[in-house]
């Protein structure tokens, strides 16, 4: 059967015979990637297909057996460990620590299980040097440098490891596909073959994937549907903290998060993130507020900093680091309307300390009070934890897990809580600024 090269939009799947800078369907820029389709008539000759024996669906004693990575935060995100025949995709920005984390997992698993590390980007000597920098001997860990899919599959079949780690799926290519490594057709085909091998031989497999400049997983969207678990390692490369999130997990919850600290010996699990995030905080700082964020089932305290400055230009600047900029624009408008604070000529800068990104609306009130504190040049009440969602009409709305947030704040000595239970609108909250 003949094949034909086309270009397909990664965002909406629109097909074109030539590369386009802008998709005419979804209007996304630089979203076209080369793909391959089959053309020509399909043979009418019937194929001989044999039926497969069915198995009764019953509980197995091995259903709850998971591979322990000996990394508490990683096990938390995975739902208790690695499922033996699962296919996991780990993505993240370059230099964020993906290879470091998988190398640590491989060393821990190799102590009790046969583990194979396959790298298409680094040589064996480079892996050994990095492993030595992390303080691991690697006596029980096996590794190869290979980027050809057929060779990788035969090696895995021959070695029969309990766990296989492939770094990365974007550099793996098959001789059966004429396109280059990293193309949509190559990534999809290689992942399908690796998934088939993992399910057939009951091998826990971890793939490392690249991300685009927008932070999305590189490659076709079907890649996320093929794998069992999609993990994303995020954080600022210039900060020491990293957060591991599960965007998809067939064997556990998707709302758990693992927090790590980057050190010379690798990514170290942070068991008490609240104390780590507040380390070095200045007392009675102007423009500083403490909020209690929820990541999965875990609450932790984070410092929100804000700075207002008179703008020398006609259009003031708004900048947010670790907080949604569009949400910040809305909160500033609410603060001007219902808090009666004039910010039309003020540049507003908001920063979440520690490289953490707050996505839940519970941080709204802390952001507003930090901005107000900076504008009025007065500190917020001492030992106060602030959380609450702010509505467009200026009301404070209740957030989830308020009891857990209060207990976490009290555990670290924050006796006063400012939330929707005590205050009903932002005007009352702003009066607390001395």
C-alpha cells in the first residue's frame, strides 16, 4: 500500500498538502507537523483471523502489587507506586530534572528489580558520570544507548526487565516509517509498539517526553490517550523547588502533587513544604501575604508578594510570576471598583515565592491584600493566613477544604485566619490593614 506525506495541525487535526504557518481552521500559529497517511485501494482479499481466548474478569492477588520507587513524593503522585504493566509518560521543560528523577527511580528499583535504562540522547559514559554525581554506584542498573525502535524492542524482549525507562520518545525512530525522528507519525508509531510490548510482557515502562514552547506535551494528542499515566514536572529552573503533577492517571487520583527540592544529590522529596516555602521570609514586610494553597489533598503555606509603583507611562504595566495574568487583571479591576483604590497610574507586580504556580481561586484574597498593602505602604496583620475567592461584585466566597487550611496554618504558628467565614466582602478585609 502506498503512503503519502501530509501536514497535520497539532491543535485541531486539520490536514494540508503543504506546510502552513497558520492553521486556517483553528488559527493556531506554527502548529503544522509532518505526518504520513496510506493511500490507494485496500485489498478485497479476506484475511484469516483467529479468535482470541477470553478471560473471566476477576480479582487477582497481584492487582495491588506495585513497584516501590522509594521516593515518597513520586509514589504519592502515582497512586502508591508503579503498576507492573503500565506505560507512563513524564514531560517537562528542558533542564527541569526529568532525566535526574528517572535516574534516581531507576537506581532505587534496580536494588530489588531488574531495571533497564535506554537513552537515545546520552552515551553510557555520560549516564555513568551523572549517576556518580548523584552519589549512586549503579552496580545493579543496566543501560544502553540506542535510538532505533526495532533494536530497543528486541533488547527489552531479550533482557525481560521489570521496569524499562526510555529517554526520550522524541529521539526514537523506526525503519518502517520514512519520516524523521520526532515527527507525529514516528512518535505515534513508536509509542504504540512500546505500549504493545509493555502490555504483552508485563513490563513497567516510563517514557520521557519533550514539551513545546507553550508548555504543552510535544507530539500528537493521541500520545496522551495511549499511555496510562501522564506526569508533568514543572517549576522554575532557577529555583530549587519542583512540582510533579499527574495530568492523567488510570491507577490513581489526578489531583495529587509531589514537591521536590533540587540539590547536588538530585531531586529530594520535600516532606514539609510549608516550612520550606516560608524559609527566609521577612517579618512585617509590606506587600507580603501568606495564603494556604491546596494541591490534591495536601495544604501548604505560600508567600504572595506584590509591588505597586507609579508608572511613568500612560499605560501601567501588570506582571505576574506564578499567578495567572488574566486573573490578576480582573482582581485589580475589582479592587479599584469595590476597594476604592486607584491603580490606573500604578504598575502592579505579583510574585509567588519559591517558583510555585497558584492556579486555584483561593489565592484571590491574598493577592488583593498584598497589592493593597504595597499601595498603602502598611503591613498586613501579623501571623495571618489569608485565603478566599473574590467575586466580581466584591464578595468573598467560600473555598474548599477550609478546615484543612486552617489546621495547616495553625500548625506553623499562624493564629489568625482571614477568610470568607469572618468577612463577607473585600472592603471589610482591606480595613484590617493597619
